[in-house]
């Protein structure tokens, strides 16, 4: 029983991480039709920013940890916004080229990160509690999982609130449904594009800092390794659906944990889930209709 | 020219340069590409016998094994890029999993050589056969969807393949990779001194792949595939079946990739899991786009340029000249992929037709840029 | 078929001496390489309703979309004396053009109120919000209801409301009565008639009774080209001409008496 609890909660923790990355991917694709391969780099840069801060100020203090979270999110948002403004915008409505440009960006940035920080993983320090564990119903759970889950829930709530209560949120929700009609109402959707990129980047950057604590280290490939899973989760949940991304994140991560523990085939199970969903329901669990 | 009625399907035969200019007319004549291609093959074939040096690009004179190794790699990736061109450029199928078949070729041959007593040629044949079966199976499943979904399914299968390779170290050597078992491999292909024989093998591979791709594109099936890319509805209305056309293209392209993988295995005397990674397929995508989507020789040029650049930049990165630069310059220059990635971004932003497209513009002017961008987008 | 320009639109009596609000000259448009609009030229007077007529598939919706820049176009379009053919859609609309698309295209996931709020320019309450509330009391009641759950007629109200809520100088309305029950058709026509008192309308319509009620002038399109322009009443009274240009069943036109079709006009 305690094993099941452990797997469930760590699965939720992993799912939280997936969601932090997938939320941005889903919104970006939903609104703009862009497959953002550089999303992993937003995560990695956020992680490195958080790392650099704790390195300089001392990683075992709570204020520093929280500050690193904020910094990671800010750096991720800035990087993402710049990407949109300088690269994506120039290729307006040219989705394949936009995806290609993000491919180039991901290749270049990962290499740059390796150049700056080296190829070996760098270990991070954290407040003591984070590295410790808590016992729940007999299961011993690493505490950083709880932080992840809380963070993901906060991000989800935050994004949902943003979408419900702000004008940009309104524009984004409408644009995900029908982009051309939004322009036909006299609205410049392009501004919303930058906002969506920034939101995705912030979530990814935050996820990056948390991922570095989850795995215990930062490296240039941190984002890339998570990105594949994030893509899979996004597609399963339905491109463009935030709720779908949330549900799929949890489902995939929990199943992955169980499959890994009992049979060692977690990765394979994820891939099979993707293939299965795509073949049975091409638009994902909650996605808008993908034109086949 | 204005059309008052729905326009006829766009012409499919390749038109290397625009009509009208004198250069265009010469370049557009049908025999020129054939003649030039033949001349290039002959030139390439005699390279190992010559002592041509291109400092800065080639590590040494062309008869040296090191140089031939690099050139062979160029040829192999050119063949692989050609097979990807068939898939993406001609049939408009964006796949993120093409590397899987390359890996099937390399690992397949490796496993067969290690575990059986088959000699080289039957082993290659068997590998290709296995590849065809896999492609048929996975292709039939993947092609039930199209566009982004298709791309994602191919990614998923390739990821699965990658995971399988990494986990089954007993069969594939895991992270360490698989080494070439030379027991049943002909002498003349083994060893550093015989690199030039492998070079000729790679050249033969490229020629074969090119001929297959060219033949297919000119065939009726090829025309259907192109028509499917441009306007699927029209193809259906004509009573043809897009699914079959796509599946045929998929299997042929994958089989060619498998074949390329086997030659790669021989050249490198082994293979590592990187060959099955999503990163590798993305590299392929970069090669094809760099060279110019939709162009056969563009794919070749893109692969050769990329491979040479990658090699040269790596050499540059570890050179003394770079080590002595201030950090701001040293760090980017010591990472070949950074330069390649940035170059790729610039190409996509400003030269959407790639190298082939830029050359084409010489003949036909600015309209080609617009056409090149539209061409890329047709892949959806 | 050559363009029989019977008469250029005589401005209806009572209009101001101002020039046309919209001038379209040699407008051409392509969709996926196919020519859908071919050298279309006409004017929309600064008051009243101009009906854009033609058989199905002839290029009427494409013409509207071309004017708005929603599809690739060439040619000259002048709105209130200013060239708009090079502008992106949102700028054209910001200049004061309201658009009611074919199939309504309400945002199904948003509420009625949100649909209207989205349309209000600058995020401030629309200058004509009171008029919209007056015309469509049903919508006021259903303000918090999701637009996707509305009936076809109600969605049409939302779509109309979006275009009316701002002070626009021209409305482009595309088949507003399509697929609606006769009673609702009448409501829509009445609302448009009310709106036309203060803003000129370019109206695409298949239902000739609605056209008769609303239109002052007509422009007839065939195969992407203009084949007739003139006063609406004159045109509609000429049965032979109507049949020739619009098809055999044109005047037998009770409106397509389909009950409200499925929810959701979003693409």
C-alpha cells in the first residue's frame, strides 16, 4: 500500500513538472499553430538562472530558493518573449517555418549552454527540508515533490484566472478557437502571441528551477529530455487545451511511474499511450479539431 | 496569366531555373542535369586517386584515409538526406522519426553479423527486408493520421526505438553501442587502409539512392504522391488513394534509409544510440532545409555542407586560435552546433529555399522566394 | 458573360451628397491558387443597403473576405476615401468596418457577454451597446450563457450584435438568414433594417424577400465577376433577369425553411 502511495504522489510530482512545460506548449500551439521545439531551452535557461542565484547567495536559505523560482520564471518569460518578437513574428502564419526556426534555436541554445556551463551535470543545493522526506501513510516521499505539485497547481490556477478575467485572456481564448475571426473584430492578435509565449516561458522557467531540484542537478540537456515528454503529454491532452494538458500530465506521469516500478518500461508505456491516443482520437483528449 | 476557370494542377516536372533568361534556358534543358550528374560521379570516383587539397575544408589530401572517411560520411548522409527528401520534400510528409530506419539498418546489420554466419551481402539484404517489414507495419499505422499528428506518431515510434536500443544492451550494446564483427566481412572493406573501398561503396550507395528517388519521382506513383501533397482532395476526386501513395513513399524512403544505415555501420565500424535519437532526425531536417526542400541535389548539397561544416567547426573549436580568444567569442565558436543552429535560423528566416532556392533565384528573380516559402508550407 | 452594367447605382433619395463609403476597383482574389474573385468593381453608397447577389459558390463571400483582407487579394479598395487594400484585417476593421460572417462564427467557448465584450473596441463599452441591448433583449437575458449552447437564431443575434456594438461606418453582412426559421429570419431582417438607418450595409443574401425588404441597390456576381448593378426594386421586379442571373428557383424563394441548425458556428 505504501508503495502505491509513493508511486501516486511521485507520479503527481512528475506530472506537475510535465504540466509546467506542457501548458506553454499547448497554449502556443493552440493559439498560434507553432510547434515550439525551443521550449526546452526556456526551461534550461530558467534552471541555470535559478542555479546561478543560489550559487551566489547560498542555496540553503528559503528566501533564496523562492527568489530562484521567481528569477527562473522571469528569465524564461523574457527569453520566450524575445524569441517570439525576433524570430516567430517574422514568419507570421508560416507554421512549418516557425517550427523549423525553433529547431534551430534549440540546437544553438543547447550548444551555447554547454559552452558556458560545460557538459557535466552540476549539482544544486537546496534548503534542507527540500532534500528531506515526509512520511505519508507509510510511504516516504521526497519533499520536493510537494513543492512541485503546489507550484503546478498555482500555475494552473494562475493561468486559468488570467484567461478568465483579463482582456488578453479573452483574446487568447477566442483566438485558440478561431484566430481569423478575432482579427475580423479589429484585434491585433499578434500582441497576444507575445503574451502567450511569455506565459509559456515563465511556466517553463519555473519548471526548470523545480526540475533541477527534482533531479538534483542542472545540465544543458535538462530541457530537451523533458521536452519529448511534454510534447507527448500535450498531444495526448489535445493541442490547445490547458485542461487537457493538465489531465494528460497527471495520467501519463502516474502511469509512467507505475510501469517503471513494476516492469521497468515506463518510457515505452508513454510512447504507446501517445500512439494509441493518436490513432483512436487524433485530436487528443480535449483538443480542438486538428485538420488531418 | 489570369485564369478564369479553376486552374489545372501545377506542373510536377522539376524546373531547375526559371524560364526566360539565357542562363535559365541552358540550365533548364533536360540533358544538362544528367550530364553534370554523371561528370560529378566520375569526379567523385577518382578523388581517392588524386591528391587534391582544400585547406580549411578537407583535413588532408583526398587520397588520405582521414579525408576519405569524412567524404564517405558526406556521401552517406547525402543518401540519407535524399531519402528524407523523398518523404518530406516530395510527398510532403513531415516525419520526426526517420532516424529510426537508419538505426534499423545500422543495428540490424550489426546484430546479424554478430550473431549469425551470414556474409555481408545477404546480411544487408536481410536487414533491408526487415526494414521494409517494419516500415510497412509502422507506416500503415502512422499514416492513419496526417500533418502534425503524423509527425508526432513518427516521433513516438522513433522514441520507442531509441528506448528499446538503450535498454536492451544484451542485443544492442546499450549506451556503448555495437561494434562491427569483421568475421564475415570481405577483407577489402576492413581497416583504415581500405577506407577508399568503403568510400567507393558509399559513392555507389549515393548513386543507387539517387537513381531510385529520381525514378520514383518521375513515375506515376511519384506524381500521385506529389499531387497528394499539393491537394489531397483533388487526388481523391480523381479516384486515386492518397493512403496507398503515401504508404509506398514511406516504405521506399524508409528502405533507403535502412540501406544507408548498413553502409554507415561498415564505415564507422559500429553504431551508437545517437543514431536513433530524435536529435538525429532533426539534424536530417536541417540538412534538407539547408539544401532546399523539394530539390534532389539540394538535399545532397545540404547534407555535404552540413557534414563538412560540422567537422570543420569541431576542428576549429578545439584549435589553439579559438582557445586564445576572449570568452565572449570563444564560447560560441567552440560549439559547432551553436554556429550550425544559428546558421539554420538565418537560412529559414532569409533564405527559405535553402541553397538550391538561392541558386534558383539567380535565374528567375524574386518570385522564387515567395514560391520557396509556399513550397515549404505545403508539407502541412 | 460580360458585365451588363444596366445602371450604375443611383443613390437612393434622401441620401447626402457624400461619395460612396466603399469603392471596389478590379478586386481579384485567390484561395489556394484558385481564382475566386475576378476584377470585381462596384461602389457602396454612404447610406442604405447594397445587396450582393449571385448563385451559390459564385464568389460573394470571397469578395467580402477580400475586402477585409481575410484572403489574398489584389486590386483597389477605398473605404471612406482611404485605401485599405494593403492593410491587415484588424486595421481595416478598426477604421470602422463591422463584419458579420457567414455561419456566424461566434466563439462557442465564450459567453454571450464575452463575445460582445471582445468586439467592443478598446475594451471600453461600445458606443452603441444600448442599441444592441434594445434590439436583442434575449441576449441580455442570456448574457452568461455560453455562446456554443445557443440556437442558430440566437447565435446570429450575437454575431450581429458584435458588429453593431461599435460605431461603425460600414457593415459587411454575409448571409445572416442562412438556415434560420422564418420567424427568426424576420427578426434578423428587422434588426438589420433598424441598423441601416444609421450605417450603410453591404449585404450578401440568398433570400430575395429579405433583399426586397432591405436593399436599395444590388450588385450581381457571376463566376467571380460583376454582371449587373442597379436599383434593387427594378432588378427584383424583372423576373426574367432574376431567373437568368440567380437561377430558376430564385423567386420561388420562401426562405430555406430549415429550423435552427446545429449549435456553434465556429470553424
